């Protein structure tokens, strides 16, 4: 049995080469790569579905002159992240498969699922479409008096009320209805003067008659009262005060026998032929409401009635208790069905745009600041993609601001299982490619048994002398960013010479500086003409410095804070350094000072680079063990292959305590510290 397996491993590469040259499309098993077939089916060993492989892959740009593809490393098909520089078996005893240098790694996070599994997972899709963005809002409103229809009943003379014809509130009165009878000495004298003037001057209207008549008119005496006084010539002791307008008595201040002074309120009348409705609009919905917008008001008691109106005014004040703004709607109320104090339901319809890209709400996975959808591609592939969504529209769809285009197909059911698989693959790729801002990790290569190769440090992990030169650049960058955050152009210009001098010292003292992320900033930063130009040039430089400072633990040693802005104007996502906490965004300044989150700071677990710094629980790690903090394992392995203890390269890239080889450490073998 062992002999057969040995022969299979010997003849497998030969068979694979022959099969690739003989057929355009072949299928293999992910668990048993020695199984190669020219048609789809199941693996004869484990029964899994065979996956397609391309026969013309060997013709890619990574092929050597002899037509052979160059292997980058070997990976396990069972354990994600387990890689080795040479062929062999993984920790589960399965054969490891090669990964070639010409292999396209851009779609490594894509997921391929066969049709049967797709059906079992109940994966459903929908098209991304074009359409208008409409928003329907429903809120509660309160019926109130129309302030333009309120009227106070007062007198312009002093007197005593002898009789009240309207003696209760909520009495409906019409124009001309008697309200009360009043005796007033001033009014009595005015009548007497008018009668005497008429008798003295006769039919000729003299100055006395005109003066006495004007006095009665100034007391708001009705014309019929004056005409009757002129004809009868008899002065009345009391006068009947009549309603000047239609309305409902909502306040009654007087009682019979009470003395009233000029201007003192006796009644307040309200005209209910029109009413106001105050609709409560939450702050987040204010962009969808405007003056003149149509509104529909419906009642909640009795038979439902609907009243159509429009927003007369959107009040400028926000209620502190409810955090709402009142939208005033004027409605006719001829039948008096709407009563002040009544609750009603108010509906608004608003169209934000006529044409936009729309994605179903159920297709969007929300995880904090990120919104992700899965795109269904040909061949059973699914691509995770981050999108930016806008307002919610009717029909359960969202406006797409970025990330999708009409005609693409998104997953609307079962995407949670796809999301877990996608995040796992993304984490694996981050370990393989290194931390943000670093160059992609090179494939593990075999190390000669008796030869030590000196490799230049990576862009992210620096030797000790380079770190000392990096510190003043990081501090100067933090000061320059603080000036931009305060919109202080003069303060930023003062920091530009410091940035130039520290960069010059860095490139002069570190021979590999030009190959790192700061290589394009060798000549320093230019003198900006304005704040906008300063921020455009500072943004990519700030991200490069912040990434280097974080990878080399300057946020611990120099007590710096690392922040990230998810919507930087130039690069889309950028980072910066601060000497103190509290978000102060240099890319937007006073426009959006709080845009961004702190991603690293001096409060994190501290420890020497590559040494025994603990993880946050007081652990003491053995010498040479990867530190447990923001430095990725891949970056640490690269640093150990180039940085040496005391300034010399580490022999064979081995662990300083247990002697594990670099290849074993890169493959994820368990550390032997406890066994030493």
C-alpha cells in the first residue's frame, strides 16, 4: 500500500502536465489534488465535487523560459493560513497544494459554491436597478387654534357689567349676538353731550355735534345705536355689547356686577372655520420636509376622514424634550370636525432624486461603519463588496452612493454564511500580505542549512537605528497635523522645514529608506499656497508615517495616538498621528473635526519590539516570541529574517529561544518554548 502511494506521488506531476497539455478544461479535487479528470463529477476518494482548473494557466506571465510555472509556496487545503516553502503534508496529514507566482490573488476573497450547495443554502439574488428615491414619512400631529382667528373682547371705557348674555365658555356666537350689558359713566356722558349738541345746533351739524359724534365713534358705538340715539333724543343708562365676529368663546374673564377697566379682557373668541395642525418631525427627517410640501391628515376616531393641506412653515425651533420640529399645516374646518388638542396622523411624500442606483435593503449587511453586499458572479462565484448607501426609499430599497452599478446581481438571502467565509479569507490574506502600508509578504523560501542570507528589512519593520530616525518625523507629523486640524496655515508652514530636515536625516542614516513607503517623499513636502493644497499633500504622507509608527510601536514608546479617517478627500481612507487623545481631523479641520476613530494609542499593551512585551494580561513572553499587539505575525516573521539581535542578522531566521527555523515559524508550527 505504501509503495502504491509512493508511486502516485512520483507520477502525479507527470500526469498533471500531460493532462494540462491535452485538455482545455480539467477538474480536480481540493482534498486530493492527485485526482485529475477531464469532466466534472465527484472525487472517487472523498466524494466531494470536483473543481475546475485552467489548462492554460501555465502560459501565464509567471512561467519560466522552459514553460514551467514558478511555485511561490505551498498551502494547506484543510487549515487556512498553513503554508510551507516546500511540498509536503499539513498538520492533518493532507498533501499541500502549490501557489504560483503568476496566480491572480486579487480575487482570493471570492467564494465559489456549486449549484447543489447554493440550493441547500437557500441563496437568493436580486438585480440592482435604477429608479427614483422616494421617501414616505408618517408622524403624529396636534390640532391647534388658528392664531389668525383669535379675538379678544374688551372695552375702551370704564364700566360695570350688569348682565351677561353669554355666561359660559365654549358657547358658539355669531356676529351681532348680544354678549353683555354694561353701565359706563363715560359712555353716558358721551351720549348726553351728543344729544345736547343736536338740540343746540339743530339740523346744522356744528362743531359741538361733530365732536360729540366723534367721541361716540371712538368708543366703538355701533352705527344703529347712534342713529337710534339721534332719533329718540333719549340717553340710555346701559348699552348692549354685541359680538363683532363669529367664533367660540374659549375664555370668559368677567362675571355679572364686575367692574371692567379699559382694555381688560372680557371674552376671547376663536374662529374654528380653519385650524392649524402641528406635525412633529424628527431631526433626522428634516431634509425630507420643506415649505409648500403636500401633506395628508387623517383622524383616528370615528369614521376615518382625510384632509389635504400643505406645509405653511417649518418652525425654526427644536423642542428640547422631544427633539422634534413642528411643521405647521393650515386646514379648512367648515364642519368643526377637527377640534383643538386632537391627535391626528400626518403623512408626507418626498422624492429626493429622479434616478439613482437602488439595492434591496435585505441585501446589505451592516457591521458598524461598514456596509457589505455579495455580488453573484458567473461560475458560482460570490464577491464581497463594501458599498456606501444613502437614503432609504419606498419598496424596501436603499440609494447606493458608491460601490454598485445597475445590472449587477446581489445576494438577498443566505449572505450571512457567505459573510463568515469571506471574513475568514480576508483575515488569512491580511496575515499573508502583512499589515496596512507594508509590501505584500514574500512567499516563504527554503533557507540553506549552512548559509545565512542578509535580507533588507521590509518597509514596515525597521531596525533600531532607523526607528530612532523615524521618531522625530512622527512627532513633527503630529505637530503639522495639529496645525491643519486647527485651520492654522501659518503653523503648518512652520512645521514644513522640520519635516524636511527629519526626512533628510532619515534617508541619510538608513540605506533602505528609498525602497520603503517614504521613498516618494524624499524631497520633503512643498510650501503650500493654501490650506486645501497643504491637506492634499499632507494626507498620503501622514498615512505612510502613521503606518510606520504603528508597525514600529512608536505609539507606545512616544505615547502617540493613531487615528483613521474613513472618508479622506484624497485617498478615501487615511491615518494621522496626535500627541494627545480626542479626534482632531487634519484632513477636514473645523468642517469635520470629529471625523475618524482612534485605532492605536499609548494605552495599548506595551512591550519592546520583538521582545517580551506582554499581551494586556501581564503575560511575559519568551525571548524571540512574536509580540501580542498590533504587529502582525507575518510582519514579525519578516522582521526576524532581517533584523538582528544587537544589529546583526538572526542566524537562519530561527527563534531565539527554541531554535525553530523560519520556515517552520512561517508555516504556523507550534512554538517549542515550553519543551525547551
